[in-house]
């Protein structure tokens, strides 16, 4: 199997070198750039399997990079942010990021998150797909990975789509956040439940606040009528 290519976009040399060295040690091919315009050009030229993307960059920021890259070709994006600010995280998810890490982070966690992203892509590429799921005016086309509500298509990130499809496969069943982390993100612990919450907010913003019910202290359930 050919090695996966990871585009690393980071303007701090120490972090860039450390991330690149660790990913190469993991068997990845790494393309490294340090600014926004260079990142968009590299993504177009290299066609990476995933992008590790810093938010704060020269030229234009990582949010704009993500927006432009995803407009041309869907690709898994792991964002790196220096601030643990929910607004920044929600904006990042809205423009197409799949996951995020707040600096400082461990290289072990970064590689674990990246491997989990790539595993989800592999599962999504499986050839056998069931018929579209329909719940009232919500239609989830699993083969085309497209979602419509009320006849209007919603542009979801790859992770948002996987999360919605998983909730739909267990409609009206309350799924604990820890289970969602394990099933969608591939995490073995509950340290990232805020990631689930952020993606749920993204789904509600794009598809309507009535779509997913919150069971406080437990998790979430898809509640749209058939």
C-alpha cells in the first residue's frame, strides 16, 4: 500500500519540524508549508490524504485555507489552535475542519487523532452502501454522502456527515457522547466530549435546531419523524 501523504501547514519552525519528523517516523509522506497561500497551492498540487493545519498563518489564516481547500476537494483536516475558544472551534468546524488540537499538544495525541481521521475515511470508502435514509423531510444519501432537508442540500463536513449518519442508524436511541467518540472518532477515552458537542452544534446550525435531542448528562438522539 502506498504511504499516505500529509500536508503540514505550520509557521512555527520548532513545531513544524517536530510534527513533520513524527509523521515521517509513522510512515507518512510529509509536505510542509508555512503560509496560507502556499498551503492552498500545495493542497492543489499534492492532493494530500489529510492536512494538519495551524489556524494562525502568514498570508491568510488557516480558516481561509480550510475554506478554499474544501471548496475544491473534500479532505480530512486536523486544525491546530493556540486558543481553547469555542467560537474559534465552531468556525473551524463550519469551514470544513474535522478535528482540532489546542497547543500545546503531545505528538502521540496528534498521531492518534490523525490515524483516527484516516480510518474514518477508509470506512466511508467501503463499496457496500445501503439505500438513502429518510426521516420526514430529511434525506441522507449514504452512497453520495449528501444530505437534504426540505429539498435543500446542506454542506456538511466529512465528520458531520459520519456523525449524522450514525445517529440516523440508531434513530430515537440516545447515544452517549463517549460512545460517539469511540464509534466516530475512534477515541478510547472520554477526554474529547467537547468535540462531539461542537459537531452537534454544527449539525443543528446547518439542518435545524429540532433535528437532534440533547439528553443532559447522557448524550444525543436523532428525533426527526419518519
